């Protein structure tokens, strides 16, 4: 028991390892939020008129909206007027190859363990690295472009593939969707764009790495993934931020469009700064993620490992419009200290014979609050649709909370919908069973916890699975005895 | 106040000053005005827009008055095979002369008591509970003496006559002493056709080691709008079991809240809703585990046809001190028609770590293979369907411990399903 406490102590007092920041010369927008700022950002990025109009329309919508309060999270409000909406590392001109990128910027990513130097990699993962408001480098561009795959920063896509961006931007998450999506639409600075043409199977994992460095800055990136007929892509996203005393806002939008027979797999390991052990500082992670299974037999799969952020408010969803389309959601959310997470998914069944599967594993420790909030909606036309949901919560410590808010709305009699949820601590009988077979308590706990999250971790691509397991191990081991 | 409230016919009800319970009613009125009627956006009334329904169906409300009842009317209303005691109410007013005298049980009119009304079913929790607290009429206090077990079930019959007023607001306070045990069966009997709004509140206080069984059957007219708030405090070693069966009505909303206040206490909630036509049934349940070592079980099942709608919202709340809690909840639904809808939200809010809590929820239709099995053995499709549905409902009915009432429910359900096996 005492050893368990020691390990728990060790973890809870552990500092956030990505908490450093780097001083670099930055190109910044003035603080505040108004039409001029939006015009400033748009001009800075040399955007076409249609995009500026789209931003201004979003801003108009945003002004009419109020901040949502239904989530089971409590936090001091952010004054949006005191934020900076654009911050970019100063560069002479846009680099053409990696060699031209400022080595100081590359070092930031080196320190994070993200290698942008593609030659050194044996196994390829194409990375788009986003620092504060702009994308600094994208690797493996040429290899991908031979297959017709477009993988670049959002601003590049606006310049080089305006017809694609214009067609799909806002088609899955409209500007009127919610408060933070509207804000993002108005002020988004950069992000990643990915287009997989018809019949192409992307040969490597595509990855975006987000890093907030500047203080008082909000990060508003936008990711748009379009998978044409019969294509496949696996996409990874990771994020960290420096340790600062004030709360920072991250309001991103991710849109995925899957055409007939296309498959998109989106994995996230979210490790934004969670605040210190007294609950000071940390990122507010208010993200809108949605995938549209537009074509028949298409499939979108979300996998997330959520360990960071002071407050998380995130519901990766699937709109199953095409017949026989499939949506999946796998999530492990870990909260510790004063973290609060209100996360889950939405599965909207519109097409016939659509299927969805939800596996959510929440783990709360310290004084944290962990909520699962999900909706399964079966529309009138969605004959023979099928859903299975499982959301389990594991509690560690008697000051934390685990909550479940599933909404199940069924309008079609041929739908089969199942939902189950459990909340418990690690069973003493399970530990006893292991002890009996010669496995000591420490190992037994590790074994049980690993098994608990395995269903989700198995869904992650290899590299991410290792990172996620490390993150989990730090949180969990020794905390239950 | 909100404009909705100003124009809503229910608001006028609060203008009439009542004679008794001045401070209780004033608190109810304040709580009602503070909350206002729930709007379409209110989370608790999201799928059940009573406010709209009430203003659509009623131009004005009039508080229902008492009326005369005859022995024949009462005898006629009691279901076949019932062997027990009866308590008779008319529009919520207690009729002493027509009710049984039961040893160990004292019944008095609310106006003669000085109870802390609203201390269990709190007005600030629900606007309709507040409305009742501000303007209830009649009502009764039922007290069960210490160490008393009532040998037979007690049937609470409330006769409704909308021509004596369309707003019926009964209120019952039931209290048991330690080690008391009693079974109640509750039923509304509508005497004349007509629209009405029934807004009941029941406050139940179980003593230590007391055992209360509370059965309700809702089989009212197609026009009935019915709102019920039942809240109960359960002490150490005590159990409370509720079985609620909803068969008809226009819009039915049942709020059932159990507060587990003593260790080793147990709360059980069972419900069945068989709906057809345009019936809308909404069951909101809430279990509050405040202390360690308590248990709650919940099972609600629904069979929905035609244009009917079933709503289920079950909340298990486990407080920080409530270690070693066991809480289980299940909701199963079968949809039989294109236009039937189910909205279900099983909720867990858990603040203690050493607990076992689970909830499960399913929506689907009958098993094709089971149907085929029965058909292969010469049972017609309709009958086979009925049999399977009856088996589905049976899991809830099993929890009715009184045989005569169980037989009565089974009969009604089989009639509905078209599988009268006898």
C-alpha cells in the first residue's frame, strides 16, 4: 500500500514534461477580436476574397451566439477580447524544403521527439508541424504527390487547391454549428489539409503535430480531410503546450469527408498542458470534430487518447449518411488533479444499414471530473441500423468523479441499439485472482489496467500506441491497491 | 416573469389565496415563479413539452372541487379479485366514510395536520411540484404505526371528475414508524370524459427497517395529462419498492426520486410502459446514494406502437461518502411501428470510488428467430408476437408481490397484446 502511494505521489507531483517554451521572434496580430483582426489575418495569409467573406459571415454568426453552458465542466470564463488570434514564427519567406526552415524551429520539434528530418526516418510518417498559428513544415510531400495525394498546410491548400477547399470547407461542420466552431471559422489561422484521390490507398500515416508556444494566444487550427471514392488514409494528431499560469484556449475544427467506399481513420493523442497539481493554468480544449460518411459503404473511425488539457469539451462525431456506412469511436480519457473532461461522441444514423460502435474508457484520479456524453440518433429512414455502445469508468481516489450522460433517440423500429456502462474501481477479486497465481499486486494492477484500456489502444497505430501506453502507465500504475 | 408564464393559463391559479399552510404555499409559489414553466429547451423536459401541451389543450384552469361518491361507484371501480383495504379520494379529496378502517394506520386530511410539506419533495426541484405545493387541494396524511405490518394491500382509489374542475392536484404524505410494512396500490378512476390535468405529489418517509411496496397503474382516458412527483426518504435497513405500469393517457410524466439516507437501505424501481395511439409516457427517475452500503436496482421496459413516444431518464447519483454502493439500472425498449419513438438517457453521476454501478439500455424489435420457432410449432404470427412481448413485460410484473393485482395487470396487458391465454 505504501509503495502504491509513493508511486501515486511520484506521478501526481510530476511536472508536465513538455512544459518548456522557446523564445523566437514572432509575427503577431494585435490583441482583441473584431472584424479588423479577421481582415488582418486574412490579408496576412494572402487569402482570396471568398474566404474572407466566409470568415466575416462566420464572425457575424458568432456574435449572435452565446457560450454553451450545458457541459459538466466549471471554469473561469475566457475573455476573448484579451486573446491574440495570430502568432507566427518570423521567417523571411516561405521555405521550399526542410533545409530552408529555421533550425531553431526544427529544434522545437526535435525536443518534442518529433523528427521532421525525413531522411533519417526508416519508416515513413508524413508530418505537418503546426506551431502556434502556422504550419512550419510538412514532410514527405513529394512522395505523396506522386500518388496524387495532397497533404499540406491549410494556407497552402487555399492557394494551390482553392477549388477543393471551397467545395469542402464547412460542408461537415457549418459555421452555424456551435459557438466555438463559429469562432474558429472566423479566426482560424492554419491547420492541415489532406486530399486522397479516387482509388488511392495512402501508403504512410499522415500526421499533424500541434504546439502552442506563445503566451496569451489562442490556437485555432482547422483540419480538413477529404477521401474520395475507394480511398484510404490513416491520420494522426498530437499536441503539447508550454506550462503557463494562465489558461489558454484551443478551439479547433476537424472535418472529414468520406465518399463511397472510402475509409478514414483518425487518431489523436492529446497531451496539452493540463495545469499544475493545484489546478492552475492549463489549456481549455474546446474542439469540434466531425466526420461525414457521405458515400455508401464508407467508414470513419475516431480513436482518441485524452490525457492533457485543464478542461476538455470534445465530441468527435460521425454522420452516417451513406447506406451501409460505418462509424467508430474509441476513447481513453484520463483525468488527474483538477482536470475536467466532458467528452464523448455523436452517431447520427441517416442511411440504411448503417452501423456504429462506441467504446469509451474513462479513468479519473485525484480531484478530477470525467464525463462521458454521447448521443446515438437513429433517423426515420435509417432502416436496420445498428449501434453498440460501451462506456466504462474507473475511479481512483475518493475525491474524483465519473459521470455518464448518454442520449439515445430512436425513430425507427428496425434499429438495434445497445448501450452499457459500468463504473467501479479495480475489483479486489480480480487482484486476488492474480495474487493467487503468483502475480504481485503491483503487477496485477498494471495487468488489469492494461486490459481495461486495451480495446482502445489496439486501435492506435503502432507509434502512437507506444506513446499512449507510456502516458497511461504514468497515470495509472500504483494508484490502486 | 417570463412572457410565457404571464400568458399561460396555469399562472392564474396562483392568484387565489389558500386558507391553510400559508408559509408552505408561499414557498411553493416562490419556487414556481422562480423556475417558471419548463421551456422546450429545459433539459429535464426536453422531450416532454408539458408547458406547450397544457396551453394548447386548455384555455383556463379551474381547481377541481370535491364531489359526492356512492358505495356502488366505489365497489364497481375495484378490480376483480382484490382482497384488501381501500382509501377513497374524489379529485384528491379524502372520503373517510367510504374508506376502510385499518388497524395501525391513521389517516387524516392534510388541512388538519401541521406537516413539514415540501421537506421531502422539494419545490425547487421541479416546477410542477412547486405548483402543487402552492395550490393543492384536499390531500391526506397516512401514518403507519411503529412495528405494524398491514396484512393486506391498501388500494388508493382517486376518482376523477373533470366537470368539477380540470386541475386536480392531490397530495399525500405517507410516513411509517420503524419496522412498519405496507403495500399500496394506486389507481385513478375517471368517471366522466373530459380534459384534465392531474398534478400529484407524494411524499413518503420510511422509518428504520420499514418495507414499503408502492404499486401504480396508469390506465386513464386518452385525454388525460398526468404529472406525478413521488419522492421518498429511505432510512437504515429499510426498503422501498416501486412498480409503475403505464398503459394509456395523453401525456404522462412520472418523476420518481429515492433518497437513500441510511446504510443497508435498498431502493427498487420497476416500470413498464405499453403505449399506443398518441400516448406519450415519460419516466424520470433519480436515486440519490448519500451513505455507504446501500443498494438500488432499476428496470424499466417499454413496448411502443402507433405514434406513441416513450421517454426514459434514469439518474444514479452517488455522493462522495457513499462508498460500497451497488447501483444497477436497465432500460429496454421494443419499437413496433414506423412512427413510434424512444428517447432514453440513462445517467450515472459518481463521486465515490469504491462502488459498483452499471447501466444498460437497449432498443430493438422482437427476435426473428424466436418468432420463427413459435410459428414452426403452429402458433400464429400475431399470437407468437404477443407471447414474446408478454414474456418481455413479465420481467417487470414479477416484482409485484400481490397476486390479485398482478393478475389484474397481466389481464390488462394480455388484452392489449391480444394474447389472452386463459
